């Protein structure tokens, strides 16, 4: 069937440099230094802008990066529409050097680069951004390249650096194109921002500054120079330069420094401090970006390996060949569905994207290989696939069988270039393991001349069959996939250990109806038979259709090697989940009534997660632990967390202002960014040991099991200790001055044995800040000290609410019980009174009788005691007449009471006396408590403005007619200045202090 379609090895032409090197592509790791400075035979082809554009696939992120630079240096008056400083922070093999060379060509050779496909897309995107074409030749920009991975601190190279010694002087020498006069003029000013800006402006042209691999210089490089003054000058210059670039027109800066959580380079404390310093400067002045994504793999590979795109009819015909096997019901049920072959859904498009590689192989590289720590994404993939394509193309030219599409079982391990590219890609880091797998490839799969190997022998010795011509290397292809699934470690990211039986069958498939699932079953069964096929396999038996058998090509490793291999397969999601689980387990509420954990949601912003977490719980002191995966403080990475906390506490502005009532009683436990990094590393170690202990080779070896259990226990202890130490920040709503503004305050624990996960320790720390009362501290006197004049007359319910919602009032250790006891003690001591709606004192005989939920009872200042008969101050003996009372002689009134007297203050009626205020009609009239909140933008919204006007008119009528007995609230509004002055005057007349700010 395949004879009617042009095979890929004829439809595509390998680039000459790959063909000339027999598949060994030498310049995959591009060098900015060589592109700029190399000469003669050492000058690489990509130093030519046309060639660079020819081999570069224009990824969206690369186009965005170069567009930013083009607008900044050549966008005319619109240069501010692009950022000045960009940081490339991808790990090794992510395309950083490739992007730097593109930026260099853009500025140094603008006409040449802008004429390529990449340049044309940059031009189009820039015009769309600024509304007009870029300046001709981008204004003839000048490029300053500081290749820090090719610089020795304090030791300049004469032909490149001239008289320059420190980094600033090297910058000047390049900026002024070796002009000694200008160099000397500005040489003394290595930390003077004004002078640095003046020097850049003196060039009188747009300037692009590229600083490549700066950590190589400021890290161990400056340590090796051992010159304190040099280190101080270089760091001061970098800090100043990052600030200056933002201020000088038509200047752009590109800095390469791998993110600290990706780059595991060992640094001294001083070097680490310099790295942290530069990190914070880059965070403040620029934005991080990447230039390739996982989805760019296929396009980058094809552009890098082949001269031209394949013809559309070839792509369509190739895709059509697979219809027969992809739509077969048996293949679907037993193979495609169990492996989750999502690429089948849009098969023609997938073939167009991945050709000549099978989507299953591309999925393996994108979703599994790229997640292994040591694997250098694009760089490693290009080496493996270039060697594979060359070897298979040579087979095709020799008349041998070649797969229609190169699948995961088609990497020819018999070819030493392919095998070494795979083993040296970073998928396997341990040298001993690499050596073991090199031997296993020859013994278990295929040897160097395809004459032996357990799998290859089965293909060679297989009796003739109907499908043999279309699939002559079926066993070798199955074994190759098992090999690929095994070299990544004990556990494949997201898949499990080794290869599943359906995956192995899929690797053997061909677009030919004569090769059925039954044939694939026979090939795999024969291959995994220890007596006939691969003898080094660890086989996990299947358990029904949902849990198929798995095959792992094992080498005998020490426990340390096993852990090391597994460690590289741990995903960030697994790491963050175990940290979250342990943090929840370690957290304790202490005096707090409620303990809550807010899990991270990477799909939403930190602010959105907190705003919708349901944290505003009434009448409850809460210790809220934030997930380290999304929240942290310090080290220049705290801005999203602070923004989220500000909104969660009701301090946001505009659309970010939430109707939060109980923020004062919410205390947040947050990790330190630097300590979190340590905890993350330990979490990976813990997970690696946990998974290693579960591996069959450990479970079946008593010695390894003992070692594994011991190391797992130690790793758990270290992780728990580090996680407790990481939670060293406490955030809360503060208002020390009752008349001042509310604000977000923080408490930091500096001692290693104090953690924000312990509610008791948090409470003690807050007590020292007067945010809370500690146990037995809240007395009647403390209550009176914290009450303000406007608190008297409030209901008990409002007083209770204030202790949970008003940050001027400290939180109570025992909550409502403490408040009840303090109120009762104050009343018993005559320091307070509780009155009902008529102002009549209410007697309480126990703390439990203080009804904090009451909206009818109010706190009042103590009232003088009066006699129930004469309404005079309480006295002993008979009542005496007042001097102003008229006397009616001959009265038969009660003793101690002058008949006919009319007291100034009406006495309380006896229980059996009827009262007009307690008539049946009067009792039906009841007060209602009204509470609501709103946030509304009234600009260009006349209907809402009219509605609120009607609402406040209703308030006015109710107040004017004395129908409102109690008011409490806070109103925030934006109003015209003239009206604001009138409102301020009215507030002063009422004795209310308001806050007025100019906008």
C-alpha cells in the first residue's frame, strides 16, 4: 500500500550540514560569542542573518520577543509601547542563545533579518502594534554584546576589551566602538545612573544591549577573581544599568539568566547573594519570557532538519494510509483507547504538524522527555531526531524497509550516533546507568550491525507471514519502545513504570490491514518471554483491561542511583501537592476557632483564588494557611501575594474592592520564598524515596528495603522541619490608631523553632503586637480601655461583631466567652450597664446571661441607682420630700411617699400597673435591623444614580421623622470637590471625623 505514496525520505531533503556530518549536527548549541566574534573557519553558518532566518522556525514567543526589541529601538515615538528589559530564564536547551543571536541580527543586520520569514512576521506584528512601519533599518542601531560565559572577571581580552577591566568598562569599550577618548571620559562613573544614561545617549543611535549568561560572571566567576572591589563595582553597574535602560529612549536590553528553580548550579553564599540581588532587579525592571514552548517541537525540528516543507498532497496521502488501522474496532478497543491516543481525533492535522514523525513519538518527546530535568528540550531532541532521520534515510536509499512515519519504536539503536544522542540527552544522567543501558541496547534490542540482539534475532528468525514485508522489524520496534520507556527512570511522568502492553503494541503498528492486533499480541508475547526474548525485563502482570501488564528494562542499581533516576521524573504538580498535604497535616489551630487551608489553583490568579475561597466567616477567629504553590513573601516575588491579601482584607480599590466584613479576625500564614525553595527541593527528595521504596526491585530486596525505609523516614523529618521553618510570615489587618487608616501588616518569625503553622505560636506573636489578647488578659478594665465613646449605646450584637470585624479591637483568646465574662465583671463592678430599648437597666446574674446575640440590649455607661418609690438617689430608711415638692397634708399615701407629688423622672411602673407603652397595639410595632453593602460606578449610569438618590431620600425622610434609632457604618464615595466640602462641614457638626483625599 505504501508504494503509491512518496516516502518521507524522498519527499524531504536533509540540510547539507546534517548530511555532511552523517547525522551528527554539531552546532545545535548555538553560541552568541561565536556568532559575533568568530572569524574564518570558526565562524558558524548562523552568524549569517539569512542562514539564521532560514533555519529558524518563527515561534510565536520568538516573534513577540523580537517585536518588542524592534519597537523599542526602531518604533520612533512609539518606543514606549514596548518593554525595555527582557529576561530569558528558560533552562538549558530552551532556545535562549538562539533568541539572543536573532536579537543581534535584528539590530546588527536589520535589512537581512527583516527580509526573512521570521523578520517579515516581526515587521507585521510591530506595525499592528504601533500603527505605522518601523523606522528604516531600525534607525541604524548599535549593539553591545556582553557574552558573560566567555568573560573572566578582572581579566580582559585585549582585542575585545582594550584597556577595560571591570564589566562597566567592557560595556563602555563596546558602546563607544573602541573610542578611547569617550571611554576615558565616562570611565570613572560605574555606578552613576546619570552618567551611564549620558554615555548611552552619546552614541546618538538606538542601542541594543545583550547580556548573555550573566550568572556565569557574577556567580562563581567573581568568586574566582577574589576581588571585593571588582564584585562591588560590577554589581553596582548592573543595578544602575537596569534602571537606566528604562529611562533612555530607543534602548533595549536582553538578559539571559536561568531561573533559580531550574538552574541547580552550586553557589557560594556571596554568589547566591549576588544572584538574589540581580534577580530582584530583573523582577523590578523587566519581564521574564521564553522563546519556545512544548508545542513548538515539531515545527522547530522540521525547520532545523530539512530544507523545505513537504508537499500538501504527500501529507494528505500519508495521513490517509493510516485510516485503515486507526479506525479498526479491534485496534481501537485494545490499543488506541487504552493508551489515550488523543492525536487520532484530528489525525490529518497532526500528521501535517509532525511529519515525518509519528504523533505518538512527538507526544512522547513533548509530554515526557521535556519534563525530565536533565533533558535539554529542543537541543537534545534535535540531536536525537537528526541522527534518526539520517540513519533511516540511508536505509531507504539502500532499499531497506523504512517506516511510513517515524514512530517511538523506530529510533535505530543499531546506529551509534542515534544511541549516543539518546543516552547523552539528559534522559539518563548517571554514568553507570548510561553504560548499563548501552549494553542492554546491544544485548536486548539490536547490535551495531543489525545482526543480533534478542529482539532483532526474533525478527530475523521469524517464519514468513502475510505482514512480514510491511513490518520486518516488529520485535525490534517493540523492544525499542520498551527501551525508551525505561531509560527515563523507574517512573515515567504521568504514565507509570516502564511501558504498558497496549503502548508496546502501538509502537509495532503499521498502516497495513494484514498486520492485526492478534499479530501484535504474538510479537509482544514472544518478546517478553524470558526464555525466548528479552531476559532483563521486569514484568508487572496485568489486572484486567483497566490495568494492563507493564514492561521495564532493568539495570541493577544501588538505592542512591534508583532515587536519582526517579528524582528527575518528579513533576512540579506532584511536588507542590505533597507540600500542601504535609502543610495541612502540620497546621494546628491553637486558640483560633477555625483552621483553613487555601489550595493553589494555577488556572486562576492568586487574587481570584483568595477572593472566592469563602474566608469571610462571621464571629470566628481564623488561622488561614496559604498554599506555598501560589503564595509566598520576600525575595522580590511577593507582589501577587500582597495584592491577593490586600483584596482579601477588603483594602482593594475600584473593582478590586470586596465587601469584606470579618477581615480583622482572619490571620494568614504564608511561606518565605527562599525557604520555600529549600522545602521544594526536600519534597522532591522525599517523593523520590517514597516512590523508590515502592519499586519492585526494592520491595524484593531486603537490604534495599531497609535502606529505603530509613532514608524515607529521614527525608520526611527533614521536609517537615523545612516546611515549618518556611512558614515564617503572618499577615493580618491592622489599625493601631482607631482614627487612622486600616492596612496590611506582617509578623515575621526569625527563630527556627517558631512557625506560622502553629496557631498557639502565632497567637503569642500577635499578642506582642497588641493584635490579640492572650489567655486571661482580657478583663473588665481591658474592655473599658478598648471601648470608645461611640461604642456606648451600641447593641450587644454590634459590640460582639466589632471584636471580630474592627481591627482597632484586639482578638479575644476565648472568643465570645471572654467578652461575656468581661462585660459581666464590668457590670458587677458598676463600670458598665446593660440597658434595654427604653434605657432601663437589665440585671445579669452570670456571664452566660450576657446575650451577645441581642439586638435590643445595649451597653451604656453606669447609671445612678434610684429609689423605686421617690425616684431619688438610692437611700436607706423613709423617703424624704424634695424641697420643690408641693405638700398635701392629710394624705393617706404610702409611707415615705408624699401624696400628690409629681417626680421629675418617671419611675418604673410596677408589674401590675398597665402601661400605654405595653398595650397590645404598641407591642406589634417592632424595630428591624437593616444591613447592606454596595459598590457602584455611577459614571455614565444615570439610572443607577437616580436609584441611589431615591434611596438616600428615603434615609432622609426616616431620619427627619425620627424613625431611625441607631446608625453604624462606613461610606466611601468619589464626589466633586465642592460637594465634598459641604459634607465635611456637616460631619464636623456631628462630631464625625471623615477622610478626604485628592484623586
